C-alpha cells in the first residue's frame, strides 16, 4: 500500500510509493562520473586564481583545507530594505550576507567519502570556525552550510568543496522547522529530535550510532537513501560539539558517504546543516540527500514528495553494507 | 545587487542573483532531446497494452486524446488511517486517490508545444472532465493536474502526456497558498491574484494577454523563464471556464511552450495547475517551470531558491519572441 507519511514534527508529507519500488541496486549509476583531468583553480598551486583566502588548515606545511569567498556569490555586500511599488505585493531587500567556498582537499580527483576520518574531522573544525565567524555579524540571521556533489546535485565545479551562505533572513524551511520544534517543546517539554532518536534507536530505520552521534533514515524521507546525522547530546550548532563529538560526526559522515559511493557508484548528493538561528533552539542535525530521483510537476506544485524507496529498506541496505566493511 | 524577493502574498522568498546572470541564450540546450523511435504503448494501435481506458476524445473516428490509470500509481485504492507507535511522531495514512495518465496525441514524435491550438483546447476539455470526475469522490480533498516534459523534468515515458493525481489530503503547497490567499482576502476584501495581475499588467514582467487570459513572469520566480497563466475572471478551477476562455488558455499555453521550444531548444519543463480544493476559494492558475537549472543543497535545506534569471529579463525575452512570430 502506498503511504502518506507525515514528517516527525512538521506538517509536511511525503508519499512512500512502495508499490513502485525498485531494489537498492537499481538506483546505482551505470557509470561513475569521473572528474576531468586537473588541475583547476581549487587545486594546490593555483591559490592566486581564487578570491583572497579567508582561512586555511595546514598539515606538514601545506594547506589541506582552504576557505575563500565565492567568485560569483548568490549574496550581496549591500544591506538595503526596499518595498516595491506594488501595494505590498512586491517586496524585496538586498540578499545581504556572505557566500564562501570551502575546498576540502588540495587533490583534484578525491571524493569527500574517500578522505580519512581525521581529515574530515579537520573539515568539521573549519565548518565550525566559519559558522562562528559568520554569526558575529549582527545583521546575519542564519548561516547555512551545504555541499553539492555531482552534476545532478547542482555542482558546477567538480573539485570537491562545500559552501556556506549566511543571510539576513532565516530561510523558510529552517524557520518552519524551528517554529514546529518550539511548538513541540512547549506542548511536551522535550525536544522533538531527542524524542525522534529515542524512537528510531529501537527500530528498522536505525543506520548506526556510537556514544555521541546517531544516524537514521527519516520516517518521511524525501529522497531515496536519505540519512540524518544528529549528535545525541541536545546541541544547537556544530561549534558547541567537543573534540570527541566532532570525531564521531566525521566518522558517521564518512560511513554514510562511503556506503553511498560503494553501493550506488558515486552518486550525486547534497547535504546541508540545520543549525539553530541566533537566539533560537533547534537540535542541530545534518541531512544527506542522494539525488538519484527527480522531483517533477507533482512535487513542485504540491510540495508533497513521492519517494519510491522506503526508508526501512534504505536503512537495511546501509546496515548490511556497514556490517560487510566491519568484517 | 542580488535581491531577496518575497512571493506576492505568501511568505516564501527567492534570491534573484542578477550578478551571476547569464544571457537568455546561454540557457539553451546544446542538443535537442529527440524521442527514440516509436511506437510505444502510448501510441495509436497499442491501446490494449495500457490499463483500461477511462476516457477519450475522438476526431474523424480515431482518438486524439486518451486517459487511463497509471500502471504504477503513486496513490493507493485503499483508504486507511493509521497512527504509528511513535507517540505522535510516526503518523501515516494510505495515499488514497487516483493517478491517471492523459496521452495528449497518438503521435509518438510530437511535442505539446507543436500541437494546434484547437487540439490543445480539446486537451483542456479533457483536463476539465477529469478534474470534475475526480472531485466527485467525497474522500478526495484535492486534484492536481501536471506535466513532466523531458528527462530533467522527471519524465520516464517520452511520448507526450500529462498526469493527474487526486489525493485524500490537500498538498502542503496548495494548502499554504490557499491559507495565504484567504488571509489576504480577509484583510483587503480583494483577491491577491486579481490584484497581482492589476500590477503586472502595467509592467515589465507582463508576457501576453487577451480579453480573457493573462501571462506574466512572477516577481519571485523560482525558475528561469517561469511563466504563470491566469484567467482574468476570478475562477476557482478549470471546469468553470467557458469555451472562449478555454480557447484563450490553449492559445496562451501554446505561445509559452512554443517560445520555450524555439529559443531554448526544447527544454525540459513541468507545469502544474493550482485549483481551489473543494469548498475553498483560490484564483485558479497554471505555473510553467522550465527545468534548466538545478536546485542544490541551499535550496533543499532552506527552501529559498536561487534564480539567476531575473523575471524582467525572462518576460522581455518572451515578448521579443512573440513579436517576431506576430510579424
């Protein structure tokens, strides 16, 4: 039976179309999308071709992670509020904020899932530093960290990198999630994401966990093989994780991404960090969204996503893969 | 300056990233996606390979438009409400409704934009009939008509067709639009879409109009070359349009689609119909969304869409093309 499932605590629905179902391996890419031959301007030795560096992490005297402004930002340096002439129907303001690029490794042909856990932990340090720095601007209301991997995930430069956009408004989906979380906390005196993990820990959507971090396939997954990573401790943003938590997070991210790469042949994916806007409370989490299906007219028009891969099947697939690599 | 723009009357934002801008022709596909050689099971002569026909429109003794159930529906025939064991966090119900296919022409190689206006008007009659029929089921709360054209728009069968999904819930985005529209009507005693056209009729986002129907590029466009078609008369659904209005609608749809085909080399696109749910008031409109850009991590995580094609430029491009074909 095809099911309508509601998001844990938001009023947002998906259709889990089991009856249309495919086996996990039918989602695999026929051909791995190979990076074209480097070097590109994200590579070591081409530092003077990027905008001025903001920050770097070094190892043995050379950079291993590097951050600089996006050459073609989606944001604006100007801070202007304008109301159009349209009697309240045409409202605009400058897209004030910053748009940064974080190059994850100097090596052109590397994929994030192939990097060592230690290296990914350093990347998480860089994310934390950039989040903290961007939050200092009082006009910035929210900072979004995200990654686009592969053509179907909207990347234009193939050298592996993440991005950060800080903005003078809280993006709609973050705002809606914060509002729903606040309502839940008010009504039940507990955090919806802490409660969610308490339920998912016992069940068939659990993917992996250690003492600090948990990973599961969300009940109302919008993407085949979607995975959510949360710190077990109720924390509102990445900067507040200690060293051990960051290492667990790096390990979990590596496990999910290398499982995807191994079983689906390096698929396109996005991930994004949902952190609490300033002064708000939201249990920080990372959403990993493989882009192996397409949203079509029904999804765009209705906001109800049709997903043919039940999260229970997806989580089972992850668990099988992780067991194999354990052995 | 890159701008944050608010939707006319909903609390939904986009970034119009002018500074990243491309010229209209840079969005054109290098190579037209050709249909593979027919016939397929949507073609004339293969009627017995589809599920049982629901309806057809004939001309000179042969069908020109045909409707039947989707062989792999996203919906379910069963009507069940279930609450999961997850203490209110796991809520589901059956995706009760119908999923229908409307084949727009017996000819395998045709594109909707290439069909005659008279043929498109008959297609609109079929849409109206299917909407009306599906609404009769008291358990159906909303009916969505939509089209997926081309691989980037999520189509799996290339023979040109539209789809209908009727559902036991009102999809999130329709519900949000209806709520926002009701709020606007309560506050201002007028319809937000009637008011929108009053503003856009004078300006640079106007694409075309006749006495009955208007087309414009919406102020907070989520897609490059997005176009909205509305009947000028305040009407809640397609069935309530008279013959002349339907003909105007067919003409407008043909103009937009053939402009896209001509200037962007048969791009992928979706369109969807926003009609009022039963017992509600919403000014019916059609949203045409070319799929020539990709939503990436920022869009998926934040719900704020980055669009590099200002609607003013897009509308100007449409107007230039339509002037050329007039001459």
